[in-house]
C-alpha cells in the first residue's frame, strides 16, 4: 500500500513526534502501560537474491513505529503490540510498502494448579515477490497439576507462512497445525514416567510433495534402582501419510534404553542402545545404534550430553547398507563468566525421516551448533558476537544430498541517552548444497539502526531461552 500526499519519511517522523509519550498508571491492582517506539534501520546486502552468480546489491531503509501495551495483575499478564513499518528499497522500487505487524501474548493463572498461555502473531510483509517471506502464527497451551505427582499439558501450534522451501529453494505458502498432549507422573525424587501424543498436518496452497499428515504417540520411563545407578527408556511410533501418490507413506517404531551411572552430583556416564524400524512403501529401513557417553550438569532446560556410537543401517531397497559413525549430542549451556559477559552455546544432532519443509526427501541426519556472546565494553556500550553451523544429509539413493550452512556475525549497541539506542551489526552467510535445484551462495549483510524509546516497557526484555536462541541462529 503506497502513501500519497505526504512522504512516508515525513509521516513517520511526524507521528513519532506526537506519539512518543509513554502512558502508565495503576488501577485496581493492575499496572497498565502504553509505550510507543520509533526505529529507523538502514540495511545493505551484497547478494540480495542469494544466487551463486551475478549477485545483486540492495539497500533498504525502514521506519517502524511500535506501540507496546501491557496489563499486569496478580493472576494475569497481557501484552499487545502493533508495529506499522514502511520499507523503502533503493533499486527495487516496486517493493516499497507499508506493512502492518501485530502480536498478542497472555499468561493467565486459571486456578492454583492450572495455568494457560496464548500467543498470536501477524506479520504483514508482502509475499507476492520471490524472496519476501512472512508468517502468521498462533499457539495456546494449558498446564495443570492434577495431583502432587501428576502433571498434564495440552499445546496447539498453528502457522501460515510464505517462506523458502528446503527441497526446492522456492518460496511457497503452506499451513501447519500441531496438537500435543502429555501426562507425566513422578514417583520418588528422581523417578518419573509419562506419555505424549502428537498430531500434525502440513498443507500447501498448491499441491506439493511435502504435504503430509502424521500421528506420533510416545512413552518414557526413568527409574533409579540405587542412588548411583539408573535406567531410562523411551518408545515412540510415527505414522505419516503424504497427500500425493508418490508412495512415500511410512510407519516408524523406535525405542531406546540407557543405563546411567552417576559419578558426581553433576556428572554421569551412560551406555545406550537405540533401535529404529521404518516400514516404508519403497522398502523397509532398520537402524541398530549402540553408543556410550556422558551427561554434565543436567537440569530440566540446560546441560551437556555427548555420546559416540555407530549407526548400522539396513535397507530393503536400492539404498546401500552402511555402518556410519554418529555423534549424539544435546547441549544448551549458559556461562556467566563475569558481571559484564555471558556466553550461550547450543548444539544438537538427530537422525529420522525428514519433516517440515523437506518431508518428501526421506531419511536424513542433522547436526547443528551455535553460540552467542555478549559483553559490556563500557557503561553504555555493549558488544555481541554470534555464529552457527548446520549440516543436513539426505541419504536416500535418489536424493543423496548434503546442505551446509555457516553464519558468523557481530555488532555493537550504544545507549548514549536513556531514551536513545544506536546499534550496528554485520553478518556473513555461506550456504552450500549438492541439490541441482538450488544455488550455493554467499551473502554479507550490514545493518545500522537508531531506536527512540521514551520509557522501558513493563514487559521485560526477551529472555534468551534455548528456543529463542535457536530461532535467532538457525531460522
């Protein structure tokens, strides 16, 4: 949508002058605050269309007004944001647009033992031109403590997006729905058992090989038969059906058992065996996976777990049997090495049938690792450094594809005044693939932004949880 009569620059600057006045008050034990924010961003990319040859340079300037409204009471927290944003392209003038972005987030303590959360996000970026992307999403969850030892949860996630498909590299619109329900029972200080069920669909606007419907029940048990010796076991089933007649439907049964030996309060070793059987229309696939490893400082959401083992693959089709080394790791750790600095690291590995935007590519192994370092250089000056690597290997004979993505970047943030923030960031991305349908590419991005915020919102700054960190690094 184009603006007329007045320029977008004048519109945003005039609106900012009138509206950058925070409002907050307390009424009936509820804290309410409205905070407008103006952000002006200049961005440069040296390979805007992410091509291997003939890179295209582009500069964009964006003007974003953000209205943050919060309501806090003893039992509820509600946040609303509305962000109109005008983007001005230097070369691609036909893409100049005024976009509307909005979000809603709420936490509510229904009863003493039941809580509910909801999040809705609307991203209004125009998706008609290849290279643009957007996502509208919603999620809701209910957690309940039925008894002192029994917990239940119900989660629903929805997404309608226009983004780049892993398989083809094309931008396509698709809609996902995912429902997860779980129950967990504790018996004893460290013993627990439970079950989960997941139902998921992925539907494309136009018929696509990656459309599917899946069901996935699972169960787990952790039992310590002495103070230092325990066992952990998992069992899961997945049935996936595709909406095309390509014959890719499959059923998978997988299970593992792990003997755990505790050496110290924060360190233990393990011996593990996992068995994986996939009943496929084009031939069965069986994996035998023995491994040994250790866990260090494991908590519910952080720790280091690393194991080494071998994947013995047996195929009942044209794929070749193999014995492949595999490093099994699950790492999320925060190191607060001084009051001025923190280091976040995350890493994981997996093997399974492909999911999401690569569902039709079949069996794959995946490794990803990343870090984020923040450090205060001075009272009003902070620095950031981040990097990530992701390896995807699609190992079907007819696919035989490997994707490698490297990214490294950093920046500075300066707060010369309480209401003024200036930041500069640079990022280098390197993508390599064996796929004939996609290009290798390198892209360098430089971003400079100035942010005017009259008052710190009552909503705290976004916590760098594992989920938010991995979203920033890998998505």
